[in-house]
């Protein structure tokens, strides 16, 4: 990984920032600013890719293959790594074809990554072992990164979030809140979670069997099921992945104006909306230390505005 770090000036450990909320005299609330790790390689994508890339480099893989939608944070990040480190890379993208006005696809193309577009039906096959094994046989020198970067190698990098937070606070927090997409970052934090800390995942997607998803990431290890200090809240997905309403958009814009912290509408916006709603409902024990993790994903704002007009500033 020395070669990787020479290419990118990363802010690690990422800073932790205390936030003062109105009408709150008993809770200490912090945000772990993983969005500030790097402009293009930020948040949970860096955490999940760290040991995947280490494995790829150490095992002399010559190319990278990855999967995602046409506004994917992972593909955006990997395209920068591919360009700067001169690693041939191919993306299999869910969509009808190249759209020159899509800011994410335009960025990926500028970075020289090969793009193969798949229909929504065909794209579902990339989650099957049979398909991935076939692709690996076809491209034996490539390292295949799963959709969202969520696999067993995502666990150690994501778990480092916990160590950094405890070191920075000088104490184990009482609550740790994260958004939840493909589950890799959540799994890593859960794996490294101290008994005192309650981990709460705010699902940005609906209709997911989260236990089964985590089981796949942990390669069938059921130890995480024995932990009692975690839960997944599915009340704040706003209808499903990338779904939203005016209330969410207003919240995101007002939050940035008040606290100076940008939020994306796909993941972190829903997470922080949930945090504030839970605060209003008195969910957290008095005198608690609460940390929410800013997972980055801010490049997605441009894509969201492209689809829906300039609604987020």
C-alpha cells in the first residue's frame, strides 16, 4: 500500500467534530468526518477498498473489475485510483448506456475506465457466485471488487473507524450511528464494536434481509448474531434507495447552512435526519456520547441535482 499512499494525500485519522444542538444539555454529539479523508477517495469507500486493494497489489493482479449503478460512489472513487495508479479497470454498470450529461459517468470516462453497460435484469446476475466465477475465469489476472465494495476484506478497514473514534474521544461512545447501504462498513464497525457501545444502522434501502446480507459479508461466520448491542432501523429510507421527499431535501439544505456540513440525499442525509428525529423522540439515554459517521458520498449530489434539478446546494 506504500505506492497507494504516495499517490494520495489522505487525512487519516479523519477528524472528529463536536456538534452543538439546540435544546440539548445532556448529550454530547460528535460527527466522524470521513468525508474529509480525501476529495475523491473519501468516506466508507476508502475504508472498504483499503484491504481489497492491498490484497490485489500483493497478489499481482494486473487489472480491476467493479460493479455499480450510473451514479455509484464506488465507481467514482475507483476511477480516480485507476487513473492515478495506471491500473487498467473495467466497470460493469447498471444502465442503458453512456450519458454524456451524467456527471458521474462523465468523470469516469475522463479517467479512462472501460465501461460495459448492463440492463437491470442482466445486472442482477452479478450477485451470483456462478457469474462471478465465470468472469474470473475469463479474466484470471483481474481482481474483482463486489458491488459497493462489501466483502470480507471490507471488514478490517471499516473496523478502524472504531479504533480512531475511541482514541480521539479518549472514551468508548455510548452510541454509534451509520447509514446502511450494501452493509460492508456496518459489518466492519460491528466486528470491532466494544460491548459498551450501541451500534445503530439507518437503512437507506428497503426490503433487505440484513442478517443474511451481513452473514454473506462475514463469510458465514455467525458470531455477529450473538452480539446484542446493535440494531438496524428501517424507518428512514423515505420509500427506498434514492427515494426522497421535500422534507428530506429541506433538512439537508438547512443542515448545511446551520452546521456547515454537506449531506447527500442517498445516505448521509437520511442518517442525520433519523438522528434528529430520534433526538426529538428522546430515544437516547441522558448523559450519553453519540457519534455519527459521515460516510462521504458527496459526489452523488451532482448526480441527484442532474436528475431532479438544482434542489441541493
